[in-house]
């Protein structure tokens, strides 16, 4: 990763290998979150989308919701 691109815009340029590394890291985190959701019983979203179609943020949100629902059902 390098600093500013020289035109004062503050845009950071990343090498292709670093972008690839980040993309792979995100995919690993997504895969892990999908595994966790499947373990909680979520294999597909209510709107019909498959888990692999979701962004990492959407997967995280769904995971937090599922964990909270599970926690609440144990408390009842």
C-alpha cells in the first residue's frame, strides 16, 4: 500500500497482491460466518437469497440476530 496518489485527493493505491490478500481474507471470514449460520439452522434468507450471496455485513447482522434469538429462547 502506498500513500497519496500525488494529486492531493488522498486516494490510497494498493498493489494487486494486497487487494488479492484482502479479498481472500474477507472470503475466509464470510465462509466462517456462513458455517456458523448453518450450525444455527439458517441455510437461506427469508427473501430467498443464499448465504453466499450476502455481504459480510449482512452475514454478521444475521449471525447476531440468530444468536440473540437462540439466547432468548433458552431464557424462556
